[in-house]
């Protein structure tokens, strides 16, 4: 007995309302018919591919989780994916739901061995791309440090005199921290150090530099 035809869902997208989905509709329908697939759903979006909120695609992924189709078909992969890494992530997610992906204009069909090979090659390229980006970031930070560039936020100024005055006036550590824009721990540490050295405030005390991450 021949296996039942694949249940196919189509995802179609154009960037503006001035563009037409007719070409994508016609070619995806013809592609499915040539392979004996049954089109059971069509999802459409009219918006930029850079948008992270695409109602049609969101619905398609939700229906994929419900097992409503076996393969997601698009005219060209850039209609669906924003980047190579997005391609790998989405195709992997579909695969975990036992849903294949195919493109009409590209040699990608994860329902076949050859198509899975292409998808795996693209996954390797995506990882290579991520590795290059990480290496460039590390090299850039190292070069900046060699030039003496200070990385991160500048140190915050902590007014020790003001902190002591507020404490002597009966303010809590939390209230002092809020007024000076630092953490409670910074206030505790600064006042504790003062008490260790002398119970009396020295006549002239400069403001302390406190690392911003401590604030």
C-alpha cells in the first residue's frame, strides 16, 4: 500500500501591500502537485522579513506543534527566515515536531536525504559564522585593552561625607543607598572602613571611587 501523500502547509510573504503573493501561490501549488503532496493550509504575511512579529508564521508554527501538517513549503527561504542562524534554528525546531521544510527555488527539502544534507551543511556554515563573530569580538576587546581603553561603565562617585552625615542623622543604610545611587553593600562597606580607622571623621575626606558594577 502506498503511503499517504504528505500534508503540506505553505508560507507566503511579501514586504509591502504593493507586492503580490500570486507568484508564490502559483509556484508552491505547482511544486506540491508535481510531487503528489496535498496542500492543507496556507499562511500569509505582508510585512518586512526583519519583523519579529509575523502572525502568519506564528500560526504556522503553532499548527505544526499540533501536527496539522507534515511539511512547511515556501517559495524561497528568505520569505521565511531572517538569517542563516534563523534558518537552522527554525528547521531544527520543525524537525523536532516531525515537520520537514522545503523551498521551491532552492535545493532544500528536509524530507529527502539530499535535502537533509544541504540543511546540515547550512547548519555548519551558521556555526562557522557564529564562531567568526565571537572571534572578532574577543579580538576587538583585546585590541582596545592594549590601547588603554577602559571598558565598561565609568566608576560611580560615592560621597562618603554625605553618607556619614545621613547616617548620623538616623537614616537607614537602605535610605542612604537610595539617595546616593549606590547599593546597600557599598554603604555598609564604606562606613565600616571609616569606623575601623577612626570613630571621628577626618577633617577633609575626598569622595571615593566605587566601581559601577558594585552600585
